[in-house]
C-alpha cells in the first residue's frame, strides 16, 4: 500500500473535514451538472505512469490476457461552482472477468496516503483483487491533486532532497529556526506553483468527485474498497451520499474522532508497538538475532543509533547522508508490513557498521523518491490535502508543550511525529475542521476492518469509525495481525469475509475476530 511521504503528513489520522453551509443537508442526487454527468469516458491502453505518479513501466497484462484501460474524467475545479472550470481526473480499470449477467458493477478503490496514485497502485496489487474481478470492474483513480489528476506541485527534485535532509527533530533554537524556514520555503513553493488547486483538494471535494465517477461509470450505487486514508474518504462519501452507498469495505481504518494532535500521538504509540513486535520476532525466530540480545536491547540500540545519527550522519546513497530523520522514516517504512522486517534487520546491521544505504532506500520509498532521483508528487499532495482538511495550526511552543507526551508514547518516533505537527504552519489555505463528519444514517452496512497490530492507523480507530457511521451501518471485524491493513495480509478469514460481503452481500456478524 502506498505510505505517507512523512509520518506526520499523512497523519493517516482523520484529516478534518467541515461541510460548508452550502453542502449541509446535501441531497443524494445533486442537480444535473451539464455535460459532466453525461460524459463518455474514452478508455484506452494505459501509458507508463508519469513521474508525478511514481514512474515505472505501463501496467502488465491481466492474468486472463486482458489489458488495463485508462481514461480521464472531467470534474469541476470548484464544486461550489460546478459549471465553471474543470480539471481532469485519471482513472484506470480492469473489466470484469466473469459472465456479464453476474457483473455487479464497478468496484472503486482508494489506497490512501492521502497522496497515493490509484492508477499505479491498483495494477501493482491487482493480483490480490483478482477474485473480486469475477463480478466487478476494478477501478482506481488519482484523486484531485495527485499523480495525473491536476497534481499539486511544490519543490523540485533537488529542493526535495534538501527538504528531506533537514533535521526534523530540532534540539535548539537554531535547529528550530532552520526547520521552520524549510517548512516556510516548501509551503511558499506550493502556493507559487499550485495556488489555483490548493483551495480545492479537500476530502469533501474528492468525495464529490467519486459520486460524479459513480454516475459516469453507470452505477446506481458506489461499490467501494477504501484503505487507510481511503476509509476517511469513504466515510465522508457515506455522509454526503448515504443512499448512494453500495457494498463498501473500509480496511486499515482512520479514527474519525481524533484531532491531528491525537492522531499523531496515536501513531507514535502504534509505530512503537510495531517496533516492539519486530524486536520480539527477531530474538524469538533468529538463532542469533544480529541486532540485539533481547527485544529491549534491539529497541535500545535503535534509540542510540538515532541519537548518534543526529550528531554524525553516516554515508547513505551517495552523495546523500543517512541522517537521524531519514533513518527514522526508513524504520517506519519497514513497519508497514511484516514482509519488510528482514530489510529492517539488514538495514540496521549495515547502519551499525557505518553503512546507511538500506535504511536510506527505505526512507526514499517513504518519501516517493525513485532510484533516478525523481520524486512523485505524493509529498506535495499529502501535505496539501491534510492542510486543506485539518483546522489546527501549531507553533514551536505547542510542540514543546506536547513533546513529553510524545516521548512517553515512543522513544523512537515521538519527537519526529511531534515536530511534524508544524507541517501546515503558514499554509496559505485555512483548514476545514478538527475531524471529519462520517455519520451516515440511511446507508447500508459498511464492513469496517481493524488490525490489532496496525502501526499507522491504530486498531481503536475501527471501532470509532463503526460507531460514528451510525447504528446498523458500521459492522466491525477484527484481525489479530501485524502491519498496515488486513486484506492484503493474505489472512484467509479476512479474505473470506470480504469476498462474502462484496460478492454475495453477506455481512459478517458484528464483532467477528480473525486470527
């Protein structure tokens, strides 16, 4: 799954959404919007992803020999003026592989971030969803501001290298001033290069895009699979269009009740919990764990490594150095999936010997940097969407007040996440609210899946999402596992429950637990 460019930026926490008074009480079927609802999509073979989408080759053929198809859908730039200027939203689909009379419709995916390109992610993980393709067209998209969809642009590749090399956990007044100056430069570049888009990339805008997409695709209801931030987007959609919700699954669930501060603190606890699981696994399964004699020793050595890197960065991927901030990001990246734990072990071994290449490669993956030095626009889009959604703005005094709580939650990630709260300081567009409204009375059941070992969207958020959706709407399922999300873990129980619901409409009993 795509990951946040910076832990703070995603704050994979509930990005706050406030419904403007003009949107309150929105009807499920909005008035006709001229040609936009009647537009016909021109599906063609997909090109290679753009640099903003992360680059790479065009999607490989489907298992049955079919091809992925891409199209561009027009949407209003400003949903308050739906007959005004338009933007293009990039879509990708794989046609249903089953009999036509068994086809349910389109299943739309959002893989999270915010800032992840669905046009590149869906085919990358397409094999995982092949069973769902027996009854659905699988559809991914780049949300507005992301990838190929009117992308937000801020700093260039050279400037981003410097941005990610800066000290993200300042220890004195000079380092604090440098961090604030770097944030100010980045935000000013966003306004200079994308000022037209910044007021129009909030989650409510993307939710309205999805309802237009539903209509253009020819579906009476939106069948949806949201992962990570995609669960927040799905919840906002359900709030705005409750009777247009079809079969929907929320996996790796964002807590809709938390403010940005609470969400970042929850992430600090979640990543520390995942790091502890990694450490225990190393000493329990390796004949001789190469990075520590006990789980506590593994964690203590990581803390010492980060402290040393703050003073003396080591060689990374030339000509860049592995800094404390880059190492922290690389460690976090490896905790998104148990499959990455081996790379974390190897990266730590190397780093203790003065070689930071593996941890830097993991950090680059977190930040959307390709091997050729080109960045996707995931960082820019992530920050732009979060800052459009989140109302609070923090200063250094706020962070210093919060630091003890963050450090108590995580000696490894606490400082990093606390100082990350400054990301929207001085942002040119006001944030919408403290948290999104996802209440959806009248919506059909939505399957909400929480993973007890999820570092980025802690498990407690699933119950809160189910509760916030409303009685009879949110149906919670628990997966006792590790990593970010549940369906892509391959757990048979989780997959069977999702397949039974999406393919046959059979909702599992609330409170079902998969191990």
